[in-house]
C-alpha cells in the first residue's frame, strides 16, 4: 500500500509539472531540430516523508538530484 501511494504521488507530481517541462523543452530544442519527437530527458529526485500512519507527503522535487555519496550512510541509501 505504501509503495502504491508513493507511486501515485510521484505520478501526480510529474503530471502537474508537465506543462512547465514541455515549455522548457520547446525553448531548449526548437521544433525544426527535434526530428524524432524527443531529444533529451530529465532526472528527477523526489523527497517523500511518511506520516505516523504511513501516508506519503511530498517534501520537494529536485531537478538535478545528487548521486554523490559523502558518507557511509549516504552510500548505503543511494546504492540500494
């Protein structure tokens, strides 16, 4: 149940941000240069916290999430 709730939260957040992402794409890649309909992608990082009953709440969405590992804890979390 928790994972399906998190998946729904991420899907809804992605859909809500779609118009802004489409605009940024159109500005960066003019229509004449996009012969296949897509030329790039964006990696998003979603920070989610669970409340006392396990309901996920979105904290923030990072457009350039860090893949650096500065500590052993950071390494163990990011490499799962």
